[in-house]
C-alpha cells in the first residue's frame, strides 16, 4: 500500500490566507480579540462579532493558555462568517516556539476544522515560516516586539503573510509607536490597547487592524461588555467619512 496522502488546507484556511495576503492601506480597520479561553468568552465574541478571534495554545506560562484539544473545541463553537466580510470571526491559534511537527499536527489534524490562521509569537525565523507554509498552506501572522529600529526592519522583512507589532507577549503595555511607522507593510497593532484608546491608535499609526487582549478583561477574565465596546469602537471609526 502507498503512503497516506498529506491532508490539504481546508477551503476556509485557503480563503483566510488569501485575505491576509490581500491586506492593503485604505481598507477598513479590522479588530482581533485575543486570549479567549472559556465558553463564556466564545459566547461574548459570537455576540460582538470581531473580525478575528485568537486563542493562545499550549503556552504554559500564559494564564490564558488552552490545550490543543480545548482550542479545537472552543474554536469550533465560534459562529464564523464569510472570510473577508465584517465580523467573520476568523479563528487564530497563537503559538510560542511550538515544535514545527507538533504545530503541523494541530493544523492538519487536531484542530483542522477549527483553525483558520496561525500566529507565531516566539523566536520563529523565516525558515520556520516557510516550512510551515510548505507543510500546511495555512496563513501566518508573525508577532514582533518593537523596541528599536532593528525590530521594525525584521518585521518588514518577515516571510509571514501579515505581521503584528507589539510590546511583548501579553504585557498589556504600549510601545513607542514611532517604530511602527517604520514598517511599510500592513500590520496588526497590539500592546496596551483598550476600547477607549483604539481611536487614537488608529489615527496615529494607521494599522490594518488592532489586537486586544488584556484591555478586554476585568480582573483575570474577559469582559463581554469590553469586547463589545472594542468592536463597536472599530466599527464606528470605519463608518466615519474619509
């Protein structure tokens, strides 16, 4: 008997990657709500309808982490819309230095029907990104911590389909946005954002989208009212005359 054929990307995974690759200046601002870990969080995003929904997977040092199996179950409960349309709830698995063979298995098997995009938030290099693309075909967002000009140059050169600019892994603090202006490609802006600061961030930095996690919490849990307020803030910005 011949070797079993390698699973191919799902149609939604293909469309999600194409959506990232089509990101361009002048498009409506997108919003990603990240760090979902409970059924209540999924209920909140199903109500608020962000554009992307992030789950931190297999990162023990994060209090928001979920196992691959729990990620598959929670992400499977997200009421997804058509990729590219407002409020599509594209599901993102966030990983930190995950062994490539393990991540490949999660994408193609464990969470195959529940993961639309991968976000890399560790020390992964371009060779890792290229190999992940080769093995799975899934779209990749790569996070960069911006502390100096060299960090911006690394983000600019990344082989990922989209980059995310941040101050640190879930630090909840902002970075010097002047470095973000050195990145001449579409990006998600993260780091210390909250519903009331989204408008200023978008006006000053002009990101393709914003990414919030700690700014959506009250205590140690996601707050449905803050999730809804953040999504509404982005929708209101997009509704304003150009």
